C-alpha cells in the first residue's frame, strides 16, 4: 500500500487523466451491456436447466409459440365485428417475418366440425340414434294407421335425449360452438379477441410486431367505427414488451435518484463541494469500469442484474467515504495534503480492503451456483466491489490532490457530524444499560418470530413480481379477458415427443391421471391433433348410411321439430366421407405443426385458470412424469416449466449461497484481524443485525423470490463493513476507547450505511416489484 500511496502522491495528474480516460472508454461498453438487456425469466436459469433445454427444443421445432392478443372493446357489437375483420385484412399484408399468423375467427372451423358432428359420436351413441329413429318411424306409422289392433293409450312414444349423446365426442371440438358466428369474444360480444403469433422469439421481434399492429390500428381509426371502440393488448408478447420497457424506465429513474440522493448525502455530511465532486466522479469511474469489464465477462444483463447500477453505486462509495473522512480529519489537524492523504490511505486501507473483499466475497458466493440469476449477479457485484475500491485508492486521491491546488479552504470547513456523533457517543456512554435492554428485547422478539414462523417463505406467484402499471391497467390486468373468452391461458404447456404414437400415449396417460385425481386435479385441457379426427369413421359411416336408407321423409316430418333438426344435422352430406388430419382447417393444423411441416407430435396441456399458484409443482410434475413414463426426457416447454424451475432453484441454491457467504465473510474477518477480540466484536455486530433483519422479514411476512433472495448473502458482506471499519480503527488507536471511535469514525460509517440504504431504497420507486 505504501508504494501505491507514494505513486499516487507523486503523479496525481497522470492517475486522474488515465482513470478518467478509462472511465470514458468504459461508458461505451457499459452502454452495449445495457443494450443487450434480456428480460426473459429463462435467462435467470442455468443453460442446462431442463425447462431451458426444453424451451430451446420448442423454439427449434416450432419457431415461436409466442403471441400477442389484441382486445377490442365496444358495446356496438356490429361495429367491433367490422373492425376486427378490417384489422385482420390489414395485418394479413404485413410480412411473415413480422407476423406469422392471425387467429380471430373460427367460423369455417366451426362449420367444418358442425357438418361432421355425427362422426364424433361414439358407435354406441350412433346405434342409439338408429334404434330411436327405427322406433320413431314405427311409432309414427302406427299412430297414423287407420287400422289399429290396440288402444292409442297403449302406444308409447319413443324418446331420446340428444343432449345426453356425445360422451365420446371431443371436448375440443365442442368448444368451437361457443363463439357466436365463430368470432372470439365474450358471450355478450362486448370484448373481442384476436391472437397474433410472433414468427420468432426475441424482444426486437416483439417490438417490431407490436409496432406493425399499432400502425394498422391507427390507420383504421377505431373511433370511426364506434365512438366507444378501444383497442388494448395482452398476452405473453405484450407482457415482454411492457416488462422490458418498464425495466429500462425503472433503471434510468432509480439510477438518477440514487446518484442525486447519494451526492446530497455526501454534500450534507462533508460540507465540501470538492470532496463530494471527487467522491462522485471516482465512484462513477469505478462503476463504469465495472460494467465495461462485465460486457466482456458476462456480455448482457438479465432481469436480476439490471438493477446493479444502483446497488454498485450505493455499496461502492463506502470505501471512498472512509478514505475522504480520514483525509479531511488529518487536514483539519493541520497536516499538508500529501501527508494527510498518505496517512488516510495507509490507515484506512486495511479496513476498507477487508470491507471490499467481504462484500465482494458475498457477491462471489452467488457464483457458486449454476443459477444464472445468482451467478451473473455475483460476477458483476464482485467486479464492482474490487474496481470501486481500486478507483477509491487511485482516482479519488488523484482528484483530491489536483483539487487542492485550486480550492483548499473548501476541504477545511468544519462539519456538523462531529457534534451528532458526539451526542451519540454520550448517549451510549450514559444509557448503556438502556441500549442493552433494547438489544435483548429486540433479539428475543426476533428469535420468537423466527421460531413461530410456519408460512411458506418462497413466493411462487410471479404476478406479485410484475410491473405495477401492467398489473393495474396493462397487459397483466387485461389477461382476465383472455381467460374469460377462451376458458384457458393463451400459452399452454407444450409436450414435444419425437414420435407421433408417443404423443398419443402421453395424452392418454395424462387423461387417466386427470380422472384419477378427480376434482382436485390441476389438469384442465389435454389436446392432440387426434382429438380433432374421430376414430372408426368407416364403421360410423356405415351406420349413418343405414340410418339414411331407413328414413321416410313423410314420417320424419311428424317428429318433434327439435328432433327433425337434429336428424338433419346428423345426416349432413359431409358425414358420409371420412377425413384425415390433412383435411382439417388450417388453424387446427397450425396449432400442431412444426417448422418442418410435420404435425401430430405435439400435446398441449393447460392447468385450471383458477388454480392457485401453489399447485404449480403438482401440475408440472404430473405432466413431466406422464411424458417421462412414455419417453424419458421428453421436452415439456412453457412459462409454467420456467416458473417451476426458478422456484426450485431458489429452494435448492438459496440456502447454499447464504451459507457460503457466511463462511467466507467469517474467514475473511478472522484473517483480517487475526485476534479473537476484534473478530468477535465485528461478527457479533453482524450477527445482531442479521438476527433483527430476519425477524423483521418473517414478522412482516415478506416473501423471498428468485430476485430478492440475494439480500441474504449480500447483507453478510455489506453488513460486516460497518463493524470492520469501527473495530479496525479501535485496534489502530490503541489509546482510544470505543466512544472516541464513535466520534471519529462513526460518522463515516453512518454515511456508508446511508448511501447503501439509498442504493437499495431507490429501487422501491421502481414499477417492477
């Protein structure tokens, strides 16, 4: 440290210029890093995670299953119908590399299945119809025969409840009949839906598609169709757009707020524009170095690491605060700038380097897991602590010395923190017993809270992590209309075996499991392309032809009107020709088609819309078990799988990371002090803080999730800084007592804590919860 001190004091301008130039260069690479922001939640998981690998298979085989749902609101149902027709026509002109497909009306599909509904009846049901019609003919003939051999009251009219038929019919086919004239809409048609599929996965494609839709909507002028006609957007593509846009806005806002509040805190504390400016500039240099290096090490930011700017700013400034506080203390004692800086750097280096390493190792503990949401956060956090410390002991001293030549008196102004910390020292001295009572009561209360906690600690409801605006008036809030219209989510779980017969077997296993689970099942819809093509068609057609040959129109006309209509539907001309998957409407084939134009190897599975998220594990394990029972390792892809693996990763890796961080911090403090008393005092302060921290979290029932679990390991590293700085100074000033340390170093430690709190608190203003 002595060599570095002499070098900085001898060449302050060179260090200032070189550090600044490297900082300016790092701005460019920092910008590239943020431009590569990947907000998709799968970016948090290990690349080897099953859900991530399965998603890769899905993208490879299906291209993209992502969609945006256009919702059209209007009480004028005819106007909204005209609008969606015109919008569909306009969107059909958009290139297929922007919009893959549009799905808003199933009139043709509904008519296709309506004309062939008899083929979806089971053979026993068709035989029932045949027997009923034979009995009906006999009844009508007997009823109208002028020569009867028995009384009319003995003649029993045959009946058949046609509604009871169709136990063997596909529920998926039946759903087509719920939409009036085939348009996707609520029952009263006040809200219509159009599903627009994205050609390939990615944020850029999502924005391009959304922009294209917006242009076509604006060109049509919705209000010209009806004054109340409104167009809104939902679905997973809109979720991605809203969340990423909100994330960027949150990043900008929280970073600016953090910078302003930290700068104001420094100015109020030091009462020096020079000290504040030098500190803030050196902090920015260290932060830009951090993200510039991270561009080459990590390459991009995810939803977890995106907010590190505020955290690095709030944590990374601590080292500079301790240095400047000691420097100004020495300057006010009458020492020259060079001697004051030399003393400050030498005397504070041990404590701040230990603090930097403690915080860095806490971040580094996150790297010991394969969970990318943790490991990348750890890499950037560790880099930030190391580089911010280097900037604090190279660039910051250089800035101070250069500034001294211009403005000297500014650094020598008396500050008020001395009086504040003196008052705190007197309180601790005179009210030591009161402080002790408070510590005991708060500690016991925390232990009781921890011991009595019996709720689920990990949050599985991702909606509670979404952007506030999206969940109140945006895509998240509008998603309920998708559920109401379709009776299912817009993004089902997709099972992708490589053989068609395996898809059939998996679907059968799932249906049997659904039946076994009964009312408590989490399974809702299970679909394969076979559900849209009836079995035993030749046999059914033979029965229908026999029915047709026996029909006497003169007699049938006397049957009840509803039965006549049903007979006409059953004997539609289209039922006498068998059909295959190739004859199915394009929309149906699209749902089960792959990029190589093959189809039939897909199983779509959805959970109950009203299902509680705590049943997520039951749902996914049921589907994966069914798929693996047929072919082990069969891809099961979708948002549900990603969510489940995220929660599982937290449960598995979270405790490990916390333990690693604790062990590393304890070892570092022990190696730094190398004597029991100071080590014990620093760790005791940390232990109390962590105990109260955990007690407050559990007491207020705050949930842990894959984004905020990092608070535990990081708090070990950052929380120990304060005790280390206090007791390192206590050990250095052998003739001082702890009250003197509170008066001298305490103010800087309080400021370090305040800036760290600001770094985290600025995130409370973010829309992303």
